[in-house]
C-alpha cells in the first residue's frame, strides 16, 4: 500500500525543528510523496525551496483567501514564475472563505479570479479552499469552466448539495482527518461514499486537523498534538470504512488519481 498526501503545510513554523524527521516518518508509513501547500507568494517560495531538497516532495503556488488582503499587483508574476517549474504542481491554495472572512469578501473574490486565470494560462491544476462559500465558488468556477484545468476541493467539509454540485462539475475531492471527528465530521462520513472512485484524494493538512480518534500509541508519537503526514494511512482507513471499501482498493484509487491529477513522475498501481 502506497499513499500520497496532497496537502501538507511543512513550511509551518511547527515543523521548523524537525521537518527532516517528519518527512522520514511519513516514508516509514508508506507515504511515498507529499505536496507542500503554498498559501501566499512568500510561503509558496518556501514550499518550492523545500520541495527542491527532497525527491518525494512537490509544492503548490498560490494565495489563500485569508491572505488575499495582502496580495500585491506583482505577486501574480511571482506565482507564475514558480509554476513554470515541474516541481510546482498546482495553483493554490486559493479560493474563498466566507466563514472567517480574514480578508474582505470582495478582495477574496478578486484575488481568486486572478488565480483562476493563472490556472487557465499555465494549465496547472487548481488546489482549492472553500468554507461556507460554495455558491460563490461554483459560480466563479462555471465562468471559467471551458478553459480551466482539473481542480480539487481540498479538505472538503461542505454540504451534500455542494458536494454533488462539485462532482457534477467533474471536480476532485480531497478528504482529511476531519472525517475522523465525531463532533464535526459525521456529515462528511455519511456522504463520502458519494464521491466517485476516480475523483477521490486524501490528505492530512498537517499540522492542522489531527484526527480525534487516534490510539494512545499514535498520540504518543505526536509532538504537542501536531498532525503529521505519517497519519495519512489512518485517514485512509477511516475513509475506506465509511465507503465500505477495502483499504487496498481505496489506496490504489487515490494514488492513481493523485498521480494523474498532479502529473507526478510516479508509477501508477
């Protein structure tokens, strides 16, 4: 069984002291590749630099909606330059977050639209963030749909209505340890079976979203309850259980989907 984590925040300062060990621990748990998320132009450059150091790391380049308020006119050219490299495999993390609104909604929309155009221009896939903004997200995606490359809704936590709309549009869906949370993730657990086998990917979103249903032994391996990519098999098992699939079948499907979507130099299974 081999897995690829499509969303890890290894440039987060919680990994400053031991990122090499974190990467090695993931390898020891059959995580054969990781995609380091770029959430701002500066973070995207750091993610790229990290990916350059390890053959099994790749990165994305984008501006998260939380950071949209700080996006400058020349930042788009920074992202574009990064996306010319094969190690940078997607535009994002970009999108809309009307839940926390750390950036004004009109600013989020404007910055997101620039990145949609960037994806159309570079034909690199989209790594999308959406929280409480499904209607606006769907509306914008439809405007660009004829030119857009593939897109994945990273860390999907939305409604069944949004999920079905995304699936109808041909989007991929990324599932995190949110599904392991008995307080918030039950709706997701109940609807994850709706995702077609060829549109599903998995991720940890480390260091965030530590699964709540870990064993004592797993918790003992964590540093200050920090989520790590070595827990991806745990997420995979939960998703497989909810979909009433074998872990081997789910893992194979997710790996093949990920290799195809991000055009990774990894052999399919």
